[in-house]
C-alpha cells in the first residue's frame, strides 16, 4: 500500500527536525560548560552554566508543544505554507531566545524577541487549530 505524505506533513517534518537539532545543540552547550567547569550535577552558581542550562531548559519547555501543534496542523490538512510560517516563527523565536539568554541572564533583545515570536507561533497555531475544530 502506497502512502501519500502531504506537503504540510513535509513542512512539519522540516520544522520538527530543526527544533530537535536546536535542542541537541543546546544540550551539547550545557555539556561543554559542565566539562569546562567540572560540574556534574546542578550548576554550582557558575554563570555560564546557569545560562546554558536555562537556555536548554526554556527550549525544552516550549519546543515540544510547538512541535505538537505543527504535527496536528499537518494532520488536519492545513496549507503547507501555513505550517512553514508557524514553524519558521517558532524556530526563529527559540533561536533568538537561546542566543539572548546565552549572552546575558538579564533582559535582552534576543530573549524578548524570542519570547514574543514563540508566543505568536502558539497563538497562530491555536487559532488555526480552533478554526479547524469548529468548522
């Protein structure tokens, strides 16, 4: 039996893969800081390790729901351009946030833009999914 995969599913696969790669990069950055500062558990108050852990942790908190939204958008038959748009917004948001947090634990333009883009991707996906659910 031949399976036809929709363009929206291919779009979702791209953005899920890129977000998984981002999580992997952030995890490696935590490991590098652990090795550099010889810290096995926790962060021992090492600023670089604290920031690396938070950058990974924040991505780990936000990325899974975004990836699920992309997958469900593909499942309900959303246009592939829409899936690409939301995927791009989510990915750029997560990269900006991780970059901003890795440079500065305080308020930064990267963190602000990253949070806004991530929330916008959630909002757009939620509104579109609701429209599919009630129409």
